[in-house]
C-alpha cells in the first residue's frame, strides 16, 4: 500500500468505526442522531485541515469549501453520504485488508464459510495485485459511502497542501439519509452554491451513473360487496380476488424480476385488506419517459377492464409522482459530464455511462437545478456482508477528481 492509499484507508477505518445506520421509520432529521455525531467528527477534521466555512447546518449536513486559487473557474461540488443502509448491520464494523490479491477465492469469514469469488464479485478479477478491503463477515463494510468521504477528505488535505494545483472553488458536503432517500430533500442548494457537482457513491471502477429511473408510486383501493358466502352468487365483489386479478394481469415481462438495464417495470409491493376493502400498493419505474407514460396508461387500462368485469366493486387508482430521470438535465447543462469524461480519458480509465436502476441523490439534485452525476466509489456488493472495495481504485478516483478540477480551471 502506498502513502496515499494508506491515508485513504486510515480515514476509512476511522469512519466505519462510527455506526451511522439510518432509519426510514424515524421522524427526525437526520433519522438517526449518530449521523450528527459523525458529522461533528468530520466537521472538526475539516477545520483541522484548514477547510473554509465549515458548518453543520440545521438538518445535519456538513458543509465546507476550499476557495478558488484561479479566477473564472466554475465552483465544483463533491458529495458523499454519511449514513449506511438499515437492511444490514452497520455496527462494530471491523474492516479487514487482504493485501496484494493474487486471484482465486478470498476468505471473508472461514467459520461462516463466506468467500468472495468470481461468482459473487465478478469485478474482483480486475484487481490482481490490489489491496482489497472486506468486513469480517458479520456486518456490511460501509464502503457505501464512507470510502467516498475518505477520498473527498484526502482530496481536501491534498489541495490545501499543494497550492500549485489550480482550481475553482471546491464545495464539499457530507450528506444525511441517502439510503432512505429522505435526506436530499433537506439539502440547501443555495447555501452549497456550486455550478455543478458529483456524488462519489457509485460502484466499481468506471461506472458512471448519468441517468436513473422515472419513478411514480401507485395505490389502488378496492371497495367490495360483502355478504354470506353461501348466498353470494351474482352479488359478492371480493376485493382480495380483484387485487390478485389486477396483479396477475400486468405483463410478466415487465416486472423487476424479469427486467434489467434500461427495461422498466411495475412492482406490486403490498396488498392489505379483506372482503370489505383492500389496497394494493406499488411502484412504477422506467428510464424512458414516453415508455413510462405508456406504463401508466396500460395500468389504467387494466383497472378499467376490472371495473367492467366486477361491476359491484369500486376500484380507484391513484398515481403519485416520485422522481424523474436526470439524463435530460445533464444534456441541457453538459459541463459536468464534459469535465468528467475528459478527465476519465486523460486518466485512462475505461468507463461506462449507465442508467441507474434506482434513484440517486444526484438525480434529485440535478432535477432541482444542480447537475450531479454519480461517480464510482470503488466498492461492490453494497448493503450486505459481501461488500468489498479496492484501495487502488480509491486512489484512481482521487487522481481523477484532481484532474477534473484542473480541467475545469482550464489547466
Ligand atoms: Zn451510497
């Protein structure tokens, strides 16, 4: 491990020692107070490094800035999130370094027979000779997204020590509650004041998310006609059966379990109720906005057919907007992608522009006016005990960010 990788790793190990699991059922902002504790630690570290205007805002976002040392360059933002996902244990994380990976299976936990193999970690093969970091198998690793924080913090330290690197204003934020999608709604874009930004929260080397789903929520409520089943002929309307009928009328090739890449889906998530009334909830997802609208028309059509088929029932469909694809925003304001792609080419990183099958904080920020593609953060298999990352990749991201700043400053 070289000095820079060691620096990034040391920070990472300190950061994952703090449990910052978020909680989608909490009503507070942030959803867990541990995120505030972690934010205080990061803010202090930024002050110690000499970062300007360090502040924790009223919602718990950590903000700071490295002033421009050239004029006329755009202000660029870098963001990474402080929380870890609630789906798997994020407490007592003990990272393990596997130095100089030489191929083959990598042992995460011998006792539990947990291994990283080319089956569950296909990109591991690209990491021969790398220093790989995993958890001890009892927790997630927290690479998502504390390696992003470690890289940005190390970048801040480097820029402040190397004034010969010319750059515009660098705006830094460590954000709350990304995993549950709640935090970004509280982000103060005006205060952040960047021309464009990047989240360092993507997956393996080369993965750039510059698009995402269009997303709506659906809720179908069905009011039936209940009576004694022995005397129900030509009278009863059973909401349970109608809900099941609607679910099975949706095409099987447009479901999460049958689609990938840029294919959309409807996921029916929950059915609740009985003979009097039932509700059916779900989500609608598609990258392409025309196809997205068509999905909603198709669903309305199915519901209309069921109204005809079950005249004794009342069926109501409600669709609520969630978020939209940032692809159009990044096209309309292309500088963020130009700078990124130019730097990727100069740093000789093979990259793929992908459409995320989910939302990202960057998508919400882009749609609010701050173009924010998502850059790989060097981890794979997030949200579980098989999460791993490469420190050599982390270093590559560091150099990429430096190069992006220089390119944006015209150097
Ligand atoms: Zn993340």
